[in-house]
């Protein structure tokens, strides 16, 4: 890149930093206030220590920043590996319009939730220990999860980079990273399935502390299955919101495919929720937990399983048959609440269920957790309004047309050459 190109790119980038859309909106105002309060809290946390804003203990070492942002939040990034599998492996092209947005959300989720993980460590610089296998060894579940996180974030970045290259008109880089997509997708699917179940495996060593209704040796499998429903339900919600917020950033073909995609996703969600419910029922019967049902914990368990697993499963199925988008969105919201409830039950609510009282997170933990999500949404919005996430850039479309015309010319030349050879051989 010569000097003129560097100056041109700098002007282009500074121009892209300018706000697009309304600045003063309810969401922007609430986000700004929340983020500013969270910054003050984090200054206190890093200056006075973790105990100044949260109340961790030897019995409950993990706070809301890990249990909610990491253990729970990562499940909602599961839509990326499901959608990329359907598009790049199964060849279901009807889901291609949502690939980029789904991959972008998953990439931001892992980046910000990994950051939230550092906030809940008393000594954040010690995060290198599970990565290098220090103290716990290479067979540690944390070692596996840490490397799955790192490698999968790299895979998501490579998958999304062609969009960045189209935005910055980097043709060579775009073609190079696009050529890596299929291999990276296969690698990423393997990683995501492993670490989704790996997060559940972390709780296998806490059997005495988790209520029998939620503990099982099949927690890793349940975590993996639930991540499918969680990820696709969030895709449904985000795409429904995106149709209104980002309608000026979408191509006509992307807008027209919205209803068809959501209806198809509803069918997949209903199947995954049914599989999860069936597995949970088998685990319940295998664990002989019938005696726990007629207790307050049993009633709470039924609220989760019936109200936020079976009910949205039925609503998804009914909405798919009736082609009802509103019912699909309602079922997606119920599924999201159910996944949050399940992960928090295992990691927080039903953890040390025998204690005299429940231990609630501090208001400062809640504010920072909400601020992390808001920053993620703001970055997501910034990228969508500038990069071709819901449409291909005009420059890349022209390049594809040129490549197509070039390939057609080559084919015609090849055919003409063959015909001339056949004529010569016939003579």
C-alpha cells in the first residue's frame, strides 16, 4: 500500500467513525449511563480488589460475571456453529443471509464474555495458568475450555474477515480468507461442540454442591443440546429486531427472506427443545429424583422444565405449522429465559442448595454484567451500519460479475479450442 492509498484509507476510516443515525435515543442514553456507572465500579474493583464490589467466598468462588456472562452467555453464541454448519456443510443456501450477522454476534460474544471472565478473577494476570496448563496440568477441563475459546475466537474472526475486507476493499485479502472458510468452519464446529459441553463438564466435579434435580453426569450433553436452541432462539430475536433497526442496511433479497428463515429456524428449535426435554426426562428417571418433586426445589424445577422447555417447544411446533411469526418470537423469548434459568440454577441458584439462605449478587455485579451486553450491542450496531453484514458491498458484487464473465470467456475459449482440435483430427 503506497502513501496515497494509506492517506485514502485513513480518510475513509475517520469518515466511518462518524455517527450514523440518531445520537440521542432511549437506548443510547440508558447505555451511556450504565456504561459510565460500570466504569466507576471497575475502577473501584481494580483499585481496591474484587471483594470491594462482589462477595466471593471459598464456597462460592464464582460470581455473576462468570456464571451469567460466561457460563450462560456462551450458550447464546451457539447459533454461529449451527448456521455455518447448515450453510457451508449441508449447503442450505436459504440460511446464507443470516450467516454474517450470526458469526459477528458470536465473535463479539466470545470477546466480551472472555473479558468479563477477567473481571471476576482476583488476579487477572493469572489467566495464563489454565492456558499453559500450569498448576492443573494438560488434562484439566479449564485447560481444554481455555484453548477451545481461543481457537474458536480465531476461527470466527477468519470467518468474518471477508466482510471486513469487502468494507475496506481489500480484494486479495478477501479472496485469501474466503478460500479458508470451509476448513475453518469445520474446525470451528468441532471446537464449539467441545467447549459447549466442556462448560458443563466443569460442574461434574461439584456433585455434592448441586441439587440432585440439576446434577447429572450428562450435564455436558445437556449443555451442548441446549446451546442449539439457545443460539437459534437468539438469532430469531436479533433478526426480528434487526429488520426494524437495520432495515436501511439490508438488501431487498435479505428482507424478503426474513419470514422464511424464521419459520425454518422454528422447526429446528422445536426439535432441539424436544430432544433436550426427552434427555432431561431420562436423566430425571435415571437419577430416581421423583422424591424431590414434592418440595420447593421440585416446584422450581418443574417451572423450568415445563414452563421454559416443553411450553416453547409446543409453541415453536404450532407456530411452524401455522406460519405464525409472532408465536415464533414469543417461543424464542421463552427459550432464552429458560436457558438463562437453567444455567443460573446449576451455577448459582441450586448451587449449595442446602445453605440456610440464597446468596444474591451485588447491584454492582448486575450493572457491570448489563454494561458488558450493552457495549457488545453497540459494537454490533456500529459494524452493521458500516460493513456489508446484511448485504454484499457494490465493489465485491462488481468483482464477482467480472470473475463470472472472465470464467465464461475462458469456458467459451476452451470449447472453441476443442472444436478446432476435433476438426483437425477429423481431417
